[in-house]
C-alpha cells in the first residue's frame, strides 16, 4: 500500500515538474530593457455622409466622388 502511495506521489510530482517546464519554455524570451513595440496603420477609411439642400432640406442623391473633399488635420486627402 505504501509503495502505491509513493508511486502515485512521485508520478504527480513528475507531472507537475513537466507541466511547469513546458509552460516556462513555451513563452518567448523577453528582451532585457526594451519596451514592447506597437505599430499601427490604416489604409482604408469608410465614411458615411448625408447631404441635404440647405434651402429645402431635400436629400441630394446624385453626388459623385468629385463632389466631395476630405481633409485630415487641415490637409486635403485623396478620395
């Protein structure tokens, strides 16, 4: 009975050690002294607009791309 108990305890200790070893080696090493890098960019921005005639309030539905100008930080952007 004691042999089985010690065998089960040894097996549990080996499994715990193996699990900790796998978890430790699964994470990539972190470079010392370097903050994490973050980069982002946007290639496409969708804009939904509603245009109405200022005098009548009627929706204008026959507008095309040349009828619009888009500015970002005061700089005209290509549509």
